C-alpha cells in the first residue's frame, strides 16, 4: 500500500501539467521574440559590423596593401561600395544569423537554469545578487559559445575577405570557407583564440546581463514604473559600458583569426598580438574601428527597449528579464 501510495503521489497532477505547458509556451514565445529581434538587428547592422571588422584588421591583413588601407569610417564605406559592391556589406551575414539565434537560445536556457539554482531570479536589490546575476550571465554566455564559436570564425573570415570578384575572393561562401579552413589547419582552426573569446564573452555577458537584471529587478522590487525614455537611457549606458570595456579583446581576437592559415603570420599568440599592436600602433591601435561600434550601440539599445516594452505592456505580471 505504501509503495502504491508513493507511486500515486509522484504522478504529476493535471494542474502541474497545465502549468508546465504554460511555462514551455512562454519560453518558446520568449525565444521567438528575441530571435526575431536578433535576426533583424544582425541583418540591418551587418554593414556596420563589416566596416568595423575591416578597420580592426586592415593593418594585419595581407589582402589589404598599405597603399589601399582605409583612412577612416567614411573612406572604408566608400571604397567597399566602389570596389566590392552594395551586397558585399552583408558578407558573412548568414553565419552571423545562425550563430546569433542558436547562441541566444543556449544562453537563455543556461541563464534561466543558473538563476533558479542560486536564487538569483528573485527581486533582491543588493550587491550580492548583482554579483550572482553577473556571474550567471557570464557563465551562460561561455557555455553557449562552446557550440557556436566556429561560426564566429567563419563570419570573421568572410567579413574580412576584400576580394572584388569571385575569382579573386578568398572564400566564395560559408561552405567554401569551412572547407578551405579545415583543409589548411584542420579542426583546431575553428577554435583559434577560443580562450580569449571565452574571457571576452564572460566579461561581456556578465556586465550586460548583470547590470540589466539588477536594474530591472531593483525597479520591480520597489514597484516603480519604468518610462520608455528611462529604459532607453539605461540600455544605452549598459551597452556602451559593455562594448567599450570588451573592445580591445575583440580587436585582438579578430586579428588572431585573420592570421590563421597564412604562412607569413605576424603573430600566432595573444601576447604576441598585444605586443605587435602596442609596438606598431600604440594604445590607440586597440580601438581601431570603434566608431561603427558606437553607431551600433544605439541600435542595440533600441532592441533592449522594445523587448522590455513588450513585457511591460503585454505581460505586466511577468518578471522582466
């Protein structure tokens, strides 16, 4: 009788099944909303992303001779359009969309699990909860990128390919890029600079999600209404701080990636890249191409604004993320 009673109590009730299904539908809806926003954002920001990458790596990219290097943001836009055409601004966009959508799904799953494990999902507005939220965001970002980092390598190589026609391009498309990189250096080439990428991603996700979750939970705890203007200001500040802090790491990483598969490498390690950049360009070299980043910052802030607006207006009883 006892065993039978225990087996009966372990059976899920109808109410728990309904609640579980509601939670699942809500999570799917969250992912679809975020993924749609990311795809739109990644696509219309792709030209800025490519210009940023070109400005970051042009001094170490053998495909860009010294006399053809870009003098700045507008000069880069003009020369890319003139020599490579309008559609070239979207090189690597498919790899970017794939990595962003898949990485976002994994990040959401890991972050929600971690928040539940250490109780960070409650509306606690103290410094300890801020630290937990930042650590959770960082760990979730690192775990998700274990699976999508090879796509980042492919995207970067496609974006920094400055060939003006199919016959003189380094890679034709994403599949061609994967095949050629694998033939040159094998599987390890898809994890070039991975340790630096993990560090950058941990810092980025930690600062971004930590500050955002702390701010929203603090407001929810005080039962204060958040205006859309205030949302935009806070989102802009959070993204600005995060991007500026991580930018030198991003530049070093992209320069390492561009050097892969070449016989005449300028450097082959993180320290060598840092020393080369400092010696040849000084501190300013670590912030090459940062102007397109700041332009992208406000677009990212708008995305965060729209996301928070959705939860405030459509789901007023749901906790903001």
